[in-house]
C-alpha cells in the first residue's frame, strides 16, 4: 500500500509539473502573439542565449523577461523555446480541427497561431497549408500582401527554407490571377532575392525563386534584370547561381523576341547576335581576370553552344567564304586556350586549374559537331594534337583524356 501511495504521489507531482509547464507555455504564447499583433511590421527575428538577452534589457523599457521588441526587431530568449513551441503547436492543432471553410473567428485564430508557430519552426508544411486554406477562402489583396511580408520575415533568419519559398510562390500565383500589372511586385521580389543572396552565399533556393519569376516579367524587365545583374555577378564570380539566372534571362529574351517579331526577322537576329557577342566578350574578360573559376567556363559553354549553332547555320547559307565566322570564333577560343596554357604559374595553383578548365572546354566544343571537331583539330596543329594539348594542361588526367577522346 505504501509503494502504491508513493507511486500515486509521484504521478500527481508529474501531472502538476506538466500542468504548470502548459500554463507557462500558454502565458508565453499569449505574450508572443500580442507582440506580433501590436507590431505587424516586424522584419527581423533573433533567438538569443539568456545571457545575451539580458544585455538587451539593460536601459530598456521592455517589460517582458523573455521577449524584446524595438524598431520592428524582435528578440526571443532561447530558454523559453521548448515551452513556447509546445504551446504554439497545441494551439494550432486545436484550431485546425475546424471545418474546411472556417468561420471568421476560427480563421483569425488559425492565422494567429500558425504565424507564431512558423516563426519558431518555418519547416512545418501543415502550418503553411492551414494559412493557404484561410487565404484561399476569399481573395484579399491586403492579406496576400501581408503574407508576402510574413514570408520575408521568416526568410530573414532562415533564407534557405524551401517551405517558405514554396509558400511565397503560391501567394504570388494567387496575386497574378487578379493583378493586371505585376511589374512592381516583380521588382520587389527581385530586390528581396538580391538582399538575401548578399547575406546567404550560394543560396540556390533564392536564385531558383528569382528564375521562377522570369515568366511574369515583361521583355523590358528581363533586359533590365540582365543589365542590373552584371555588377553583382562580377563580384560573385564563383557563384554559379547568378550565372544560371543570366542564362535564364537570355533564353527568355530569345523567346520573347522570337514570339513578337518572328525568329526569321533580320532585326531579331541582329539584336540577338549583338547581345550574344557582348555576353561572350564580357565572359572572356572575367575568365582572364579571375582564373580557375569553373562557373565562368560553364557559362561560356552555354554561350558557345548557341553561338556555334548560329554560325554553322550561316555557314550553310554562305559556304563560299574561305574563312567562315565559325572558323574565326574557334580561332578566338583556341587563342584563349593558348593564353591559359602559357600563363605563368602562381603559388595558389590557380593557373593550373585554369589550364585544365580551358582544355576541358575545348574538348567539350570538339564534341558538339563532327565539323567543329575537324576545325578544332586543324586550328590546334601548331600546338599539337588535341590529346597532347589536354595532357599538357592536366598530365594527371591523361588516361581520362584518352577515354573521353575515343568515346
């Protein structure tokens, strides 16, 4: 009997402890949601260790011991996160038990509790989906605009969160169904991605979102984006994401011009050729300036593939010329290879990497077409066979070069 009594006492204490923790969590959640309601323009959230959080409270009028909010910046003490998360999770679960079309009061609770929950854990698709359910009930421009602001808030401290990016695209799609002019929205989205990319390097999710926006852009916006991205790209030559974005923009420009003017239009062809020549010139300048950057050579492959197709097409029409435009282009590429192979060595080994990338690029060109391969081998006669050039660039890969040349 005494053991049974002790067991019951222990269970009673545990229940009291759980009830106290639940009550504390509910109070924390109430304070948290009140802060979010009072300042809907919060644009940055930080989770601070208690010792760091206490330093914020010095000379502060903030009355809360766990939350600090000023100038639209919110700080949360990490020691309350477990209790706060459990309370938010339970509150959200209770509200989502409502019918498929919740009442206005139930919808308000869903949005309130899901916002608190997603700030704590933006990966929860269930919470994002509950917000979609409420937003889908009735189109409201302000609510959807506020939703974009909330997504930007979560991305400020979790910039690679796929759930948030996916939800943001859903909101933009809803807006596109009703808005006649998307230009301002697209400009703001492009600016947001640029700001996030500055803080979070190699963020392919952010750049993929930027590529996803291209079909919503006008031809003028695409051209403006292409011009505006030059400076950023020059400062981040190792980030292949920004070059992929430029490739997507270039293809979009080709498609838009082809649709509007017709692909056989002389104006369209001259503009496209001029644009491609300028991109090739700019890319070569970056290759010579920043050695050993693979992203630059990948971009050049994309440019060369389309350019060679155009030049070979012109060659079929104007076959009477002794030295065709394709010959001239390949001569320039061989000259670039020679410069890379003859560059003096450096202590970081960048010139060796550059030589390997240049040789691999020429090998790639030779694989594009049998005619091109013959032209490349003819141009390389003074420097030796293609295999000899590849081996000189990267002797450690001689077996690989042999296999690739004969495959």
